[in-house]
């Protein structure tokens, strides 16, 4: 084995160890291939949170976490609103596939946004609420059907 190949293999092994050490499964890195039809249906999260995606690009949520405390990582604001969703970022690389949410508050007509990330091939590992690149909180929703 050449020196260059040994260095590349060592760097790859180190990267894999770091990713696994931070709780990122290699299954989570296979994102980017979910289709809209993979997302249609109801997804359940912790503490009774749920979001249901319709094929027409609309969704309804119940106790959906829209803000977390930086100190505790726990949700401090939840939404039970509806709105529109769009599957974005279909590049086949880690963390690129996101579901953009546009919430509409029927009480006052305000709009606000949110994002989810597809985990695993065709979102088979769930949908994770996306706060920022720095966030350590991971709130995962699991598909329970239509």
C-alpha cells in the first residue's frame, strides 16, 4: 500500500470515528434521496408532538417545537398550526435534504418558518427538527403512517 493511500485511509478512519463519537450514524449520512411521497402521512415526536404532511404540500401540526432554550435544549415554544411544506436540497450529501415549513397562525395571520432534516435513506430514520448547525438538541419525529 502506498504512503498516500495509507494517509487517506487513516484520515477516513479518523473522520468516521469522529462522526460516530458525536452520535452521527452512517445511516444518517445517506440523506438526499427522500421523495415527497416518502413524507406524506403522520409523524410523531416526543411529548405528544405530531406533524402530518399531505400530498398537496400542506401540513398540520400539534405541539410542534418551534423554539428551544439554549440553556436546557428543551422546547420553550410549541405550535399547533398548519401551513405549507416543501422538500428542498436534494443533493446526495450529508445534511443537505431539508423540509421547509411555512406555518400560518390563523388567529392573527402571521407566518413563520421551520425546518426538518430527513434522516437515513428515504427518511427511514425519521425527521429531525433543525435549529442551526451549532445546535446540540436533536428532536426526532418517526413516521407512523397516513
